[in-house]
């Protein structure tokens, strides 16, 4: 299914899908942990800690990673054009999501507003979780980018198999039409050659028959006339 220098193997594709699923599940669990952590805050004088990543639910975007990994496994086992296109779209969406999540997480960690001392421990723990997720986002981006490139190669292979793209060594619709045209042309030439040969043969037969009749009119039998050699030239 794969070439050594251009595409990843089927086993590697399954591994990438499994990695995406695990990253997605981990992100969803971290989102649930942050949800419980921040909901338990006590509203004090300085307020609670609610970063932008918590409000937008960046960690919950791991659901898309799980869906993308599932598509990768299905497309590896059954590489149809529909599954490959869906997998490519999901991986592109995952790359966009990870880039957005990285930007929001960096914005969260770069600023730390004052919170109530009662909520300081939860805020500190939540920021540590954000740092851990910041490590997994680039990994997810790398996995999605790697398989997106492989998806493009797989899509070209499927199109080649269905005859939509012409490359040297591959039989396509255009090559098939060209071969059919040559076959029809060759058939017409062959029929024309056969017709000319028949006309030449019939003409020579009529000429031979006329000669035989002439000799027979002179009193020779037809067989003798046919066997009589032409007269030798005299000097």
C-alpha cells in the first residue's frame, strides 16, 4: 500500500490513528478536569480564574482528534475515495484547531491576573494543565500534517486506479480511447488492403481466363493451353 520514500505504510497509518485517538481522549479528560476544577472556585473579592482556554473549551476539541483518528483507521483498512477525502478534511480541521489552541494557551500563560487567595491553588493547577496540553498540541499537529500528506498520495492512487489521472505506466481513459482509435484505424487499413488484394487477384484471374479461352479457340485443350509455355524469343 505504501512506497518506502513517498508514503507511510499501513501499520504506520494505524499507529498514527491510534495516537490521534489517545491524544483526543486525553484532551477531553483534561477538559473535564478543568471544568470540575474551575467550577469549584469560591467567588472572592478578587474574583475567580477563568482563562480564555476554559471559556472556549480548547481541551474539548479533542473530540475532533478522536474522530480524525477513527477515520484514519477506517481509511487504512478500506481506502476508498470517500473515506480518504473525509480523513483529509478532518486532519486539516485538526491542524487548524491545534494552531488555534496553541495561540490561546500561549495567551493564557503569558498573563496571570490577580485572583482571590482562596482560588490561587486552583488557578495554579489549571495553568499547569494548560502547559501539559501545550506539549500535546504540536504532537497532534505533526500527526495530522503527516497523514494529510499521505492522504493526498492515497487520493492520487485511488484516482489512478479509477482512470482519472494519466501517468506513464498507468492505463487511463485517455489511453484506452487512443488504443481503440488505433484499433479502428488498423481495421480499416486491413480491410482496405484485403479489398485491393481481392481486386488484383480477380483481375489476374480474368486475364488468365481470357488467355486460356484464346488458346482453346485455336484448337488446343484448356489444360494444354494453360501448360503451354510462352514462345522463346528468336535472335
